[in-house]
C-alpha cells in the first residue's frame, strides 16, 4: 500500500489548520505527506462550501483528479471538510472516483476510513460532534523554518446568520481547553515560530469553564501573548455583536497582540442586517468602530461585505457605501450573495436581486474599497513600523517582505536581515498592495 498522502486545502484559515490536524492523525498511522500529487497513494481534498463558486471549483478539480485515478485505480480519493458534510452520499453517487467522505468532526476516523477504502468499500463519516476540538492532537506544522501558525481555539458556530452554511456543516460552537492552547503556543515558540493566529468562527464568544474557573477570550489571548513577548498574536474572526471592551483594553495593554481587528459588517443597512440575523444595527457597528478607535488608536480594521442579499434596494446599497466611507476600512473581502441550500435565507427569503445588479453593486464597493485601501496606505508614509520579516520578496531577490502589526505588507531592502527578524522600517512609498520603506 502506497502511504504517501497528498492534501489539498480550500477555504478559510480554519481549513488550513484542519489539514494540519488531518496530516497529524494520518502520520500516527504511517502516512507521510508529499507535495507532489502524482506520488500519492491517497489524495484528500479538504473542501469549502461557503459560496457556490467555492464548491464549483472543487467539482472542477475532481474532474482533473479523475484522470489520475483512471491511470492508477489503487489511488484512494477522499473528500473532507465542509462540502463533504453538506453533500454527503450525494457526492459518492455523482462522483464515482471518491472513496472517502469525512466531515469536519470525523478526522480521527480517517485512518479507519482509509482502511475500509483500501478494501474496496466506500467509507463515510459525517457525524458532527458536540465536543470534538482535536485539543490533544499536535498539528503537523510546517517545520521548514515556518514563522507563522494558526491555532484553532474553538470549532463550529451558533450564530445562525441567515445566509451562512457554516453552522450546518461545522456544527455547534465548542471552545477548546485553554491549557491545550497554551501548550501548543509554547511548543510553537520553542520551535521558532514568531506569530500565532487564534482562530474561531466567532472568537468573542470563546468560553471555557473548568470547575469555578471561567476563561473568556480576553483572558486567553493575554495568556497566549504572555507566552513570549517576541511572539506576535493575531486573532480572527470577531463579531460586532460580541466584541468586548475588555478585549480592546487587553489588546491596548499588550504590545504583542497585533493592532488589527477583522470585524465583518456584511451590510450597512440595519434592515438587511436584521434579515441576515446579525444581531446588531448600523449604529451599533458605528459605536464598535468608535470604541476601537478610542481604545486602540493605531488599530487597523478590516471587514467582510456581502452585496445583493435578498431584498437589497439601491438605498440599502448606498448605506453600505456610506458606512464604508465612514469606517475607512483598511481592507475588505467583498462577495456577492450566493444562496446556500438549507440556510434560513434559502428557506424563508427570495434571492431576488438580479445577478447583474449584484455584480454592479459588488464592483462599486470594490472600487470604493480600492480607494480606501490606498488612502490607508498613503497615511502610513513617513511613519516607522515594527515589521516581522517573513522572507524574500517575490518581485526582487534583494528585498525582504514582512507585515506590520496592522497586518499591512511591507517590502524593504534586506541588508543582512532574515526571516523571523523584527526590524523598524520607515515607510517612504506605497503601491496599491504594499508599503515600501527602508530599515532605520
Ligand atoms: N454568500 C456570499 N458571501 C457569504 N459569506 C458567507 N456566506 C455567504 C453567502 N451565502 C461571506 C461572509 C463571511 C465570509 C467568510 O463569507 O461575508 O463573513
Ligand atoms: Fe471555512 Fe466556511 Fe469554507 Fe467551511 S465553509 S471551509 S468554515 S469558509
């Protein structure tokens, strides 16, 4: 049996972290990861269902993998993650090359599923769990001088935003034992990692109760930050209805917690926010942004926006544009609404904004965000930032690249510095995507 394992990952950072858990579980059973798909005995595609085009990409990829399987029938092909959870046996029926289906809470079972598949049986486990956090599994981190790692601190989601498939494919929210998170952070520091991103669908609702001790997110992040002052700590994703003053104060008093908050707004219209079941209004969002700006004046703020949600009018869209101008986001991920089967919006609301209008509105918000992103970068010219060096720049071998605490990419001439070094960089110029400067 060829025990070479090839994993291909789609979707969010959580899925990247999950692929490391999968690699670790499989390594315990003698599978070793390869980077070349043609050497693989087992191919696992870790999938995403968030939007229709995410799934479409994976259907197309499966067509390519079909030809590998035709050449070598012994190759085992497995689908893991959100799409596996959502489409279940339907995938096995439609796509005959698939041998294994494993949902996000079934990764411990993968070696057994692989055995079943080796014996010629289709193997499925899509059971969602109330308690699985994989807390005892040490993820297979990149050992090749990696400096940045993700630590999932919770799984699942209880928010029930009406457009979102995540609660259905990842199950109910559960927080991971803080001791296992701190142990993992300590291990990473000892192995030379310099940046940790704490991951959860809604980190602000992290809560772990042990006896009479309650650990909330702001306690947890401060403990992680105290592991080593040379470690940078990031986190994602925050929720406007839950982000707390305590968290903002914790960030403000810990210099190594990065000055960047990803705070998805989704829409600038309170009516649409209510239909999305987001739990806050436009005004609530304004007051969250004001609190961030008051407590952490040098904090950058990024967001997610969905355009063309059910019943969205031109006025609603204008409200999104005006909110963006007011908030002056440093960065944004922008999407047009894509109906996901089974969600509350799919069941109760009509996807009634024509595709060409969704697209036109999306283009308008993208173009506004481009100018806001440029403004945010121009604002940094003349300032000095501490940059964590990540490696050589792709464009020029003499230049290094890294990020500021605010998560902005900086390119600067190297002069003997290397990956993992902190340097102070004076920003002298910018392009649409990066800041440019020199070490001082
Ligand atoms: N359609 C479009 N965008 C979506 N997102 C989540 N669900 C959908 C959907 N059905 C976006 C949201 C979320 C980000 C991860 O993906 O903006 O914050
Ligand atoms: Fe991540 Fe959501 Fe995609 Fe699942 S559906 S991989 S949780 S983005």
